[in-house]
C-alpha cells in the first residue's frame, strides 16, 4: 500500500462534486467537526461505557470515552506523521500531515454504532435471533445466508460503519458524507460477517459490503479474498492507531473509574499503575505523588503519565513495523508489541479488570437490565414489521422516525431498520420506551 494513495480526501456520496468550503479547515477536520455536532455522537452521553451512568460519582460514558480516545489518537497520528515526513521529506506537501486529524475523527466515531447498555446490548440483539423468537426468521433468509449471518451476529463495529456510510446509497436520505480515509480508519475488522462466521468480530454488514469495497479499491487496500468470494481485506494502516488509542484509554480510564467507585483502593490502583514504569521512573513518579494530597489527583497524575508512555511505545511499534503494516503482514495490536515492562503491566491490569471490574455487581446488574429491555423492544418491533397491518403494529411503527426504512419491501432491510432504531437509542430512552410500552409509565399530561 502507498501512503499518498491511502490518505484520500474524497467524500462518500459526493464523488466528483467540487467543495465550496471557504474556511481553512482540511477535509479531515471537517469530518471531526461533523461528528462532534451530530445527534448520534451527542447520544453517546447517555450510553453506558462500563459502569452504570452516574449517580453521585461521575464515571466515563461512551461520549467522554470517545473524546479521550480522540485526544490520544491525535497524538499518535501526529507522532507518526512527523516521523514519516522526517524519513521522506517529499511527503510534506501531501495529506500525510493530516494523519492526526484522520485518526482523531475515526476515534470519535469508533463507538457510534454501539447499542445502549454496553456490550450487553450487542449480546441481547444477537441472542434474540439465535435463542429467542427471532430464530423463526431464519427460513426467510435461505436465499442469502450472508444476510442472516449479519443479523445473528450483531456487531457494534460494523454498525458504526453502517451509520456513517449507508445513508448515501439508494435514495440519498442524507448522512455524514465522510472522507474515504476516515471511513476506512474505523473498520477494525475488514471483512464481512460471513467470513467471520460468528467466530470473531467483523467490520461491515452485507448491506455495506459494496461501499467498503469501493473505498478499499480507491485507497489501494490489499484484498485477500478472491473475486466472487465474501470480502476480506488487510487492515487500513491508520486502524492500528485508532485501536491503540482505544486500548490505552479503556484500560487506564476503567482503572481510574474503579478507584473512584472504591472497587480498587488507592494503594492498589497506584501499585498497578507503577508497574508500567521502570524503577528510576517509579522513583520520580513517587516524588510527585508525595507532593499531592488528594488521592484522586494522585491517580490522575499517574494516568496521564502512563498515557504519554503508551503513546510513545505504540508510536515506536508502528514506525518500526511500517513496512509490514503497508504490506498487510503485521499482526496483533500495537499494544501487544510494546516493550516488556509496560506490556506485562498492561496484561496484568487487563486480566484484573476482567475479573474485578467487568464482572462487578453493578456492571452485571446493568447488563441484566439492558438484556431484558432490548430483548423486549426487539420482540415487539420485529413482530410489528412482520405484521405491519395489525393495529398494534401500526402504533409501534408510526412512532419510529422516518429516517429509518422501517417499511422497506424486503425483510432484511426491515429488520436492519429495527436494529438501526434500537441501537441508536440511549440507555435512558430505551428504558423510557420499555416502561411506556409495558404500561409502567405514561407520557406527562
């Protein structure tokens, strides 16, 4: 793959249309701004990251997480751009200098396809079609098993790409009109659900496969599948930086939140964070901590120090493996290739987080509630789109915004519209709709 071809400012749905913007923002900064001002991005404020949405203690939600990931992604991208231009000065006048802006925009968007209630929401959607009443739909998809694979393996990553890309196909209902480079940067798993076959995550649904192929071919992303076979590509190079920013943030911020919620003591949290540092760096960090009396500020200082350390480490791994990344032969996340001391500390924290944080009582209670809420909403909405002439179905369908193609001719697109509608909900809105549908609350008079 070639850097000059990879960093394309062409916009999906606006190919051949000349830009009329007169400000000094690059195309990629406009991507970032479009996302910031969009309704789907704002809704992340009321979507669970890990812990329940805040009571007396404010913890990260999807919005704050995405903003922090974008900051770290910008640092990673700027570091890489600087180094690449340093090695090849002839790239200075190309879009290479925009890598930081591209990665930052992609980081903002990376969680926009996630349904309410965190990963429980994804599980609830898939389970409805594999374990619940949705199983009965399978016989309607015998003509296209790839579409059924989409539905039974709902994936937030693929849904983010759908959210940003699919609206510019067909009847042009509007959409984000993002650049090819930004769109490619959010596809962490560049293959279809049919290739993944339920064994691992995937990057796009069958409905958006032609769009990804169009983008990939334009950017020169290496295709691994044969013509006529389900699509499979190597990763777009900037995906590695988006993934690294997410890896850095979710681990360190979850530790910080666990400390605020007293899942981990101050001593335990500081001890875990210190293990990322070499002995001489630990001594310096300890001297700074000893000057700070507030324990939350002590943890915040260490968190910021570790973010800087991991950004440097991941930048170095990317640059050392640049050719393998461009050849499509690099494997494993950047985090897995950092130097031994921080890598071992990262592994330890990840294992402890899985045991103590992600399986904590509060997290499990949110997942249980979310599972029930989403399953109920799916049950009602899927029944409605299968039987749209029933009176109760009409009531349900009429309350769905016209932006969702809920009345599509074929069952695949109707089910996708239901999933678009439900996955776009916030935790609070999903709970409110659930209560009203069940008669537990009525609209205020």
